[in-house]
C-alpha cells in the first residue's frame, strides 16, 4: 500500500460531513503533528468572527505544513474546537476549502473557551507524507 486508504465501513452510518471515518496510512511515512492554531494574525489582531479566525488557523497550519515539505493533501486528521454550536457551519465551510482528497478524519468539539475570550476557534492537524 503506497497511498492513504479511506475507511468508511458500509456497516456504520456514513460521515455527517466532508470527512472520512478512518484513514489508513502505510508504514514508513513522515508524520507531522501541529499544536492548536488560534485565529490571531502575526500583527496580534484577532478578527471578531469565526470565519476570519478559522481562515487564520488554516493559513497558519498551511505555513507549518509548507515548512515541513507538506501540503493540505497530506493532512490525515483535523481537530477543531469552537465556542458556539452556531459556529459549526462557518467553521466547516472554511475547513472544507482547505481539505483535499482523500478527506481527512475530523472531530469538532464545543468548548467553553480558550486562553483569551476573543478566541472563537482553534484547529490542530496531523499530517502524513507518503514517502
């Protein structure tokens, strides 16, 4: 096996959104795990809405991936955290713009808050580069 394999068993409900239930990565590949990225720019400005913050999160992740010689095509897992249930659609719309096939596995959790009250979203990923 030289490529990632999507695992969506027909015996369980299909994914709710644009993600895979499982993603099998063959042995001997390069692995990158990021810290959670918050919606804050290099200028320390924090946009007031979840869409703009999520875009900053994914742009930061893109920079980390690039420095590691990877891209969003190498992402196998996304963990997203938002502070409000009503922000799910906006967050997922941004997430879906950055994901590539095969779709990574994805978890989205509502949290009570982050280190600063203006933060609305945090995103972390795991990526595997097929060698």
